[in-house]
């Protein structure tokens, strides 16, 4: 058998062909050490990835548990944990243990054991750790009003971005921005945010005459997504595919696959649930959409809303079902479009919640586009405002004809949950 010997210092690799012509490679001691070190790095990286995801799931669970009003916080927390955790092959994740502390905080503990792919060969089968999380309730500094605009992204610059003359006018409710970025709220020109209370975890970047009123709460803490565990409706077979509405048509609830398009015509929506699957709800060319007791569930691939060209909306949310109180609900499990756009014409009237937690929401229109309804709440990953619009938001729950999700009224108790470890 012919042999070739290659020597690199103390590391050698012997390469040979046997009598059948097969190539044989034999690593020396230092070569094995190099391979082992690389394997350790891979296993440790896997461990920290799993730990990070388990920590995030536990954080969400304790935040949900501390604000629970049903009397069963442990069950709520466990449900939230299970809905967020990923099941990894050969990774052992214990059932979390939840408890309330003497000072009223809410804690969770879980053990994770991550199986090693490489260093198990030297007898270290797994890396284990105990993960903890604790939530507390932060007393609101002032108004104790309901939440009406929530930017959920935890780190983004310009989580609220207004570079024009747009304004947010929300005198009876709270504007919450979770981002800890120093420019979490970016305003320029004559842009203004006027609210009952401004709760910004991060900072403000303002120029010109732009600004906010009142000054942000100096001890504001992040707010967990209040609807991440909301039960979503089952999606059945398609009732319509790539449907384009015609003039003066009255549409019926159902499953609209490939999206729903309204272009340049008035359309009436009968009361009920409209499931828009694998496509956008699109309105353009001066389209007009109206309906009472209507909810749009946006799911699947490329989910979202895209309006342009002076389209007008007048919608009131459903009063029953798991999505009662929502005008738009973007499925957290969907693969959404990069953004949803609500660009107004003569009227943008929404009595209910607009929920786009996994998506950027762009809002624009003329000076009177966003018409005040009895109750509106906007929830998105981030917000961009443009044009000369004034986003008027009211929270007069006594006058609203729809169901107000109680999660948005937690501010009325005077407390907001946040993580302390």
C-alpha cells in the first residue's frame, strides 16, 4: 500500500490508499484537540441559543401571570409558556414552577438540559441550567388610563417615527413604546404626540418644533404583548380565491384565499369574521369599505393590509368570539408582509383594536382622515406616520358599541407589569 506522510509541526496527518484504493486519513493528537475545541464551541452556542429562547418564554409567562384576574395565574402562565417554547430534539425542559412572592411579585423557574452533540464523546452528555424570571407591577405615574397605542419592538430605533407634520392626539389614553433605544421615538418638523400619559422605555429624538406632551414617565417599563396567546379561529376551506370586489357589492364572512382586493368601488361588509389567508387585504383608487360587527383575521403567507389612493374605512368590530373587539387581527403565527399600510381618504373610522404585533404599521392621510371613534387602539411592532394627518384616538368606553378587550384596560387599575429579573 502506497503511503504519503505530511507533517506540520507536531500536528501530522497520514493519508493513505489501501489495496482497494480507499483514502484513509488519520489525525494526530493535536488534530483531535482542534476538532474537540470546535465541537465545544458549537455545543456551547447551541446551549445559549436554547437558554435564550426558554428565558423569553418564561418572561412572557410571568408577565401574563402577574396581571391575571381569573384567580388562576399559574394556569395562565403555563399556557403562555407552552405556547411560546420551542421543543428541541434531546433538550430536556422541565415544567416551570410559578409562585407569588411575599411582596406580591410573580416568579417562574424552569430547568433546561441541552444535549451535547460533540463533547458527549468525552463523557459530558449535556449542559444544564436553572432559569428564573420575576415580574412586578409598576404603579402608573399619572393618569391610569387605558392603552391606545403600543409599539412592541424592544430595541428598534424609531419605533415611532414621524418625520412630517403628523400628530398623535390621544388625550384620554396611554401611548406605550417598549424600545430601549435612545431614539425610540423620532420626531421632526412639527410632529407632536399628545396623550394622557407617554410611557417610553427608551429616549426621544426631536427636532424643530416637534415634541411630546406630557413628558414621558421616567420609570417606564416594557409591556408584554397582551394578545400573544389569544385563541385564533380555525381556517377552513377557501370560500373565494384572489377575489376582487365589484361596485356596491355586499360581501359575506368567509375564507378569502390569496387576498381580497377592493379598487375604486364602495363595498359593504356583512357582520362576521373575514379570514384573509395567504395574501393582502388591499384597497385602492378611492375604494370605500364599511361594516358593523366586522373583524378581519389576517393569516398565512404575505398577511397584512395595504390601502392607498384615498381609500376610506368605517368599521366597527365584532362583539362575540375570541376576536371580539378587534377590527384587524394579524395572526402571530403568520408570515406577514414587511408592513401594513393604512392610508386614508375622507374617513378612517375604526371602533375597536387594530392588532399588528409582528409587523410595522404605516399610517398616513389628510388632515381629517383619522376620524375619532368611541374606542380605538393601535398595536404594532413599530409605527411610521406621514403626511399631514392627525391620528385622533379616543377611549370613551361608555360610548363604544363594541367589546373592549380587558387587557387594554389594565392601566385603569393604576399598574403596569414589568420584569425585574
